């Protein structure tokens, strides 16, 4: 197989040099009083994020998530937190938020544990390329099916306007669940 970045023949997705160059840089924002950790500038890894539309995308997203786990580890409390992927329904063979969640939890055992199919959008609208006004007028209407007594963290791939993340946080808070933090691979 060829390195996804430079094209060099390798046995993995990326050669060691390109993997080393793909260094995450932690950025922290806040929504609804919840810290949101992002690791890459979207424009710098856009083509890697867009691989989620391809069969190989699950491996690329998992690689990015494992790379980000190193940066996230120092910010974690030393208690167990339960991760929820935002609207982790299967599209094109896999759920991209579930792949990211699984990779983060596997890299940061025993502090992070994944909970799948807990937060679902009842309005299956996609926000890709849409304006903030459109996003505000067309809510995803999330439904949370998890235990409200557990401490949670949320996972998504990209933070653009923050409307999806804000809706997800509000949904969990409305049922009494505590959201400790959220993380995304990239931010705009």
C-alpha cells in the first residue's frame, strides 16, 4: 500500500515521516460551559476527514483519533467517563463518530468507555456546507437513550459553528446527564 500523504510504499496507512508530521495541536473552546477539545485545523486535514465517505475512511479516522488521544490524556479526570458519539448511525458501511469514539476509548483505557447508539437525531438533516442560519432553523432534534446518572463526554469529527455540539450538550443536560467535555478531531 502507498502512504496516503506522500505515496511511498508502506505496510500501514502512512509512512513514519508523514505520521510524525501529522502532529495534533490542542485547541479548547467552550459551549454551554463544557470544554470542547479540538486537535487539528480542518483545512490542514480536510482530505483526511473527507475520507469518511470512502471505505478506507474508518481506518483513517481511527488513526487520527489515536494520534489525538495522546494530547487528550493529560486533560482527563482519573475517573471513568462514558463516551457518546453524536448521531452514530451507520452510513456507507460504518458510523464515523463510532469509529472515532472506539479509537479514543481503546487508546485511553480504563478512563474512557464507549456507549454506542445513545444519541440519535430524529431529523436526519445534514449540515455539511450549510449556513449558521440554516442550522439554527433546522434542529437535529436529538434523543438520548442512555443512563442520565453517568458522566459523559461527546465525540464528533468536526466543530464548525458548534450548533450540532450545542444541541447534543443541551439534550444530555435536559435529561439530567452531566457532560464533562466534548472532543472533535478538527475545528474550522
